[in-house]
């Protein structure tokens, strides 16, 4: 079980990265939230904060940097998801994916109604599971309006997650 640290008052990148970590790197990862200039605990891996191991690089958001540095860049759905996360995390005029506005709206709503950062992660996890499923379909060229589309297991995943 790894320990990860990031800035408190989570927003888009800082809710997406924990999902990525728990989904692909360490399902039992623990997260600590500190002031923006807070210290990183010994042995913890920092992300999306000043001097962190993983942070924005050029135009890429932390999520995209993690996908690359953690060896997940072969997953085209994660690359597409990274573009959506970046779009929701940066100024509106630079968005490249229309889905980014919806993601930003959801995260803004969570931010406005949930004060505890750990609870924000719990509530956004199913959102990122659904976004990943959407991105998997998108990169396969699946049309979302096709009435013959296969049933997604996302409902079961969300139910199991919220039961935890």
C-alpha cells in the first residue's frame, strides 16, 4: 500500500489522479491532503503540487503525465481520458474535447457540496469509472446512440463502490 500526497481542496486533476492510481497502480493506495506549500511525508509520492514527482509538464495535466510515466500510455482510452481531464482542468478557451465542460461541471458540483477531500475521492470514483468506459467505447469507434450497444457493467461497479 503506497502513500500519496497532494494539495487539499481537490479539483479535476486531483480527483482524476487518485482514480488512476487506485485503478491501475495500487488499489489500496492512501492519500494525504496538505496545504499548497505543505511538506511531503517521507516515503510518500507527491502529485499535482509544487516540486511533486508528478505534475503538469508543458500543456499536459498531471493525469496525462502519470499515464505516461507510469507506463500506461498504450491504453488509448486513458490517453483520450487525459485530454478530457486536461480540458476540464485548464482555462475554457484551450479545451480540445467537448466532454471536458461536463466533467468540470460535475467536479465543481462535488467541490461545492462536499468539504472532505477523502469523501470527494469516494464520490468521484464512479464518475471516472464511467468516463473511462465511455473513452473505451469512443476509441473503438462505438456510436453511443446504437440501440444494440452492449450493457455496461458500470451500474454494478458504481453500486459496489458506494457500498464500501
